[in-house]
C-alpha cells in the first residue's frame, strides 16, 4: 500500500486544488492534521463510493449471518458496532 500524504490543515488550505487533483487522479488520499492530530482525509469520490459499497455489503453479510443463526435475535445496534469495530 502506498504511503498516504499527511498534511496540516494550513498546508492543505494553501494548495487545496493540488490535494483534490491528487485524490482524483491517483486515488491517493491525503490525511489532514490539526495541531498534529489526524482529523480528516481528502479522498476521491470513487474511493468514497467503494467504501460505502463495501460497508453496505459487510452490514448485509453480518445481518445474513445473524438471521441464519438459531439463537435469539440480535439488536441492530450490535450489528453496527461489530461492523465498525472490524474496520476492514
């Protein structure tokens, strides 16, 4: 996996067009920091859409697994928490 650029919010402000172009052209996200802490990322819309599709498939997979289980029902909050904790 390619190393993601990490830039301060101040630096991103100075050359936002370049950051957006890099995300769009190379699907390379840029991590944005505020006071040294990572707080956001600029990603291409395609990367975002792929993530959203993966997330939906993963939620549906977990729901299907749980529905096939003979045990009592599982609250949707547990399914969502488990999905987010996996962070795949």
